[in-house]
C-alpha cells in the first residue's frame, strides 16, 4: 500500500502515475524480481540493456531459469576485452541491436524526479532507444537512491557523480574519470553523448517502473553519509561488468 512507504517514494510513484507510467513499489529487490516475473509472459523474448539495478534484482537469471529467451549482451563472454578484439566488438554491437524489437525490454534509468520524469544519459543510445520504443512492454527497475528533486538535479548528479564513477570503473580515459567532475569533454570514450528526458509515457509503449526501497545501482547525492555512499559504490563495483 502506498500509505506504508516513505513519503518521497510515495510522491514519486504518484507523480509517475499522473504522467501515464505504470508505477509500482517494491519494498525489496527480491519482491521487485517477483513482480517482474509476474509481468513477463513465460514465452516472451527479453531484451536487456545495461543496468546494475537489474542484475542486483536477480531477475535475469530467474528468466533464463524459467525458460524465457533472454538477449543479454552484458555478460563476461560478450564484454571481455572487446576494445582489443574488433570481431568481438562487432558481435557485441550486433547483440545490442538485437535487444531492440523483442517482446519485452528491461533495464534501469539514471534518475527519476519527484514530479515523475525519467532522466537517462547514454554513450551509445541503445538503452534510451530501448526505453522509448524497443518493445511493446518495457520495464525499468529503479532504486530509491535514484530519486531526485527535479530534472536539473538529475542531470547534475548523472554528470558529476554517476558518469565519473562509471567511466573510472570501465577504465575509460575521460576527463571525468580522472577528476571526478564533468568537463563537457570531446573524449572518444565520452559516455554522456545522449540525454533523454521522459516527461510523460510514450504513446505506443507499455512502460512500467518499479521503484525499490533499497539503494541499488549507481547514484547518490554528495551530502549523503559517507558510509552509505561507500556501500552503494562497492555494491555497484561488484555487479558492474568490466571490459
């Protein structure tokens, strides 16, 4: 029941619903996994875009175990050393494209605002393209730590908290990986090429958002307690794929 959840999450869920999204609340990531399994038909083909929150939920493994066809380019076999192997890189890109046009597309988002907007920033664009129009049904899992006041706060946080940590973990040679701050760079490995803000639900996409009452994925505000930040960062490192 919405009456039983923290106020800022309740506000966000209600705002998302007003903006046309199918917004759900899950107390834990395991409950979010069960909700997704109920929402996804056993015969559906699933396209996966990169999301640490999604991996933390365990739903990808459960879908495979259940017998769904899952197209997931973000496995060690697909990503290991792709920068050094052109053939592997091309196979990886082909796998990214094949996640579009599936029955269900699953991923996460960098931020959700209290007034019910989704903000995502990508390097390649496969994730944001998928969120908008990849499949008839799209499901996003988002931890409570991704909730921000507004779009301005979301973009600032993505560029000055999320992107630097993400680029550093991937060993990208970007200015933000070195300095921890966005410099609007021209790096070939820039991961902030595309910014997409969903103010309302797209016309032809059944877009569901599961807000989870746990810190998941990558995201925090600089003023948060250092212990909480370190826990989020360490859990992200453990669940994020390396090159």
